[in-house]
C-alpha cells in the first residue's frame, strides 16, 4: 500500500478520510476499485454491505463514503442502482420519466 493511503487505510479498513480533497479522492478511488468492478451494476444494499466492511470500526460511516464516491464521480447512481461506469446504468428516457411521473408505470 502506498504511503499516501497508509494513514487512512489499515488492515483493509478505512480508519479516517483525509481533509484535503485531492488526498480524499485517492483514498476513495482505492476503495471504489477494491470494492466494485467497473461495468457491474449494484443495488444499494450491496453497495452498503461492501462499504460497511471498509468502515467497520473506523471514524467514517458507509453512507458518508457512498455519498463521497458519488460526489467525486467515482461511482454513478440512477434509480437506486450504482456503478463505477455511469454509461452502464439504465437511465430512463424522457417518455419513461413522463409515464412514471403520471403514476402509470
């Protein structure tokens, strides 16, 4: 493990997140690559389960890490599904959104 990660990740666990955004992105990228394959779509419970393992016993909860992964664009979210590759997520087209908004789906 790199010297940049070692203050924040110990024995496969996230103990804290760096305050500096650039360092935080490096840590988050490491977690995203370790937990999730690029083109696989995951449901929220699977994402939470995998992130809980990283956060167990640390100062950061899995929900915060999940949010940071989305904000850093290391993962994308659509309709309760998550993926490292945003293009793999099924986004509804405008007609589908209209039908859903009318409660006809």
